[in-house]
């Protein structure tokens, strides 16, 4: 398992994590088997949005003696009522639900306390200025949660939250199709067929700004919906008009700025083992560039995907890294100090570019690489 640092939290997270869907309606023995497989493979991150009490109790039992080996992303504002999941902002329910979660998990703390499902600006304002955020910050101060997170499908909401400095971790839906869609408060619109009828060109600017802001501000991203609920893996269901592979979707998400961990929505042990196999897969199976370039309904022309197909540079320039640092600085309107330090650590600066054009010939997305190198050299001074 390869590990990444989850933004400014300092948490060491495996690239492949697990959502809780596969744990539901399982016996204690089956849940223990899941956790055994995860531990053996080095999968250390779990998202626990589901409030099902049997699931929480079974997981708590399965974690006995190895709790500290795992990073738990637990959710505030999800409760079990009348035999089903409910999202709530009622503080009596929020507090009782979270305390019940800790009790059933047999732990006194979780690494991430995730404010659950904030998809409208009005809801974010209510969360930010109301008792939910106050409670989350109190839990953080007490050490009951290690950091405050927020889950959202709306880049406009997520960006507003990230820019406040209150959010340490963002759980966000990331895949090549959703990244083309503009912000909206109805998550169903992300995969509505009508939104893919016309040709789509390049990443939505608000989504790009969100990823770059998270990178700049040290907000780590954990990913949901990497497979679009499975639709992206099917020729018949994919809104792009052609299926991608699971490994291509995983690599795409991991290449977005600030992404540390993908919460794989494995439904069974075979799905889980398949996602884990990504870690040992050859680059040819993980490479998504040619597949995206060939999608019939989508064009990424001119947009750097940081896929690395521009390499190798005869002068040794890390072209994808230089382009990422350039884009981060252009989005900010200035060069952030952290970006300046990362650029300074590069062995070769963009100013060494000899404009041979080899990178542009290899780029599947027709990115003006030589012009980007010129702008980077001018911006960073070498």
C-alpha cells in the first residue's frame, strides 16, 4: 500500500480506503473477515457515514486489539431513526447519534469528524454559524475527533467551506464525468442523462479552483463516487458514452491536487480485493489518458491532467509538476510560499526548456506545454 499525508492533518492515509457499504447487513464474522483483509493489505482508512447500529457494533468488535491501526472517518449528523438512515441538524439527535457511534465502535475518539452531506450554501451557512460547527470544534478541542471534515458533492459549497479555514478534510465526489459538471445543490444532476447530451469540454472551473485551493491550504481530500456509483464502468451506463476501468478511475482521482485517499465503495470482498490490487497494477493498466482522450462525448483539449505522458523531458524537467505549480499560482493570483518551496526543490526549472516539442507530441490533450514552461520560468525566476 502506498500512503499519502492527508493535508495539514498529518494523518498517514493509504491511497485505497473503504466505504462502509460492504459492511452493511453482514454478520460479525463477515465484518471481521473484511477487517482482516484490510489489515493484511495495509488499507487503513474507513468512511463510516452509515448509522446502522448493527454495522457499528460489528465493526467495533472487529477492531478490538487493532483500533489504532485504522483511521476512522466518522460522520456527525447521521442517525438511525425508525429503522433507517436519516440526516439531521437537530443537535439533540446529532449529539446522541455521535455518542452512540463512539460507544458501538468501542473507542473514545475518531481521527476525522465529518459534518455530513452539505450540498447547499444555505445549509453551509447554517452549519458554519450554528451549533453543528460549534459542537464539531468542541469535539476537536477535547481530542474526541482529530480534525473536522465536511462531505459535499457541490464544489461551490466545498470551496466556501475550505476557504473559511474551519475544515481540515473534505470528502468530495471525484471522477472524470462529475468534474465536467457545474456546481449545483441537487446531487442527482451529476449523472442526469440530459446534462451529458451536448459535448462537454474540460473541467468545470469551480471544481478546478476547489482542488487547487485544497492543495494550497492543506485541506486533504478523501474521495467518494470514484466510479460514479459503478456507472463509469459500464458502456451502457457511463454518461461519457464509453466505459473506463476501475483502475483508470482510481488513478484519475489520485492525480487530482490534494487527494490522499479513495473510499472504495466495495460491495463484497471481491470488490475490495480488486481495489487493493490497484496498488500492484502496472502503469499500463492504471493509465487513463488515452481512454479519456477517446471518450466520444467529452473533450479535455488544452487541459493538463497531470498524467505524466509528457515525460521524459530531455532536460529532465518534471513537466507535470511544473504545470501543477503554475496552475496553483495562477489560481491564487500570486505564488504561495509553499508552492515556491516545492518549485525550488525541483532539480530542473522550466527555464531549462529548449522547446524541442517532444512533450507536446506525446500529450493526449493538446496542452500548450512549451508556453506553460515559458510562463513558469517567468513566474518562478528559473
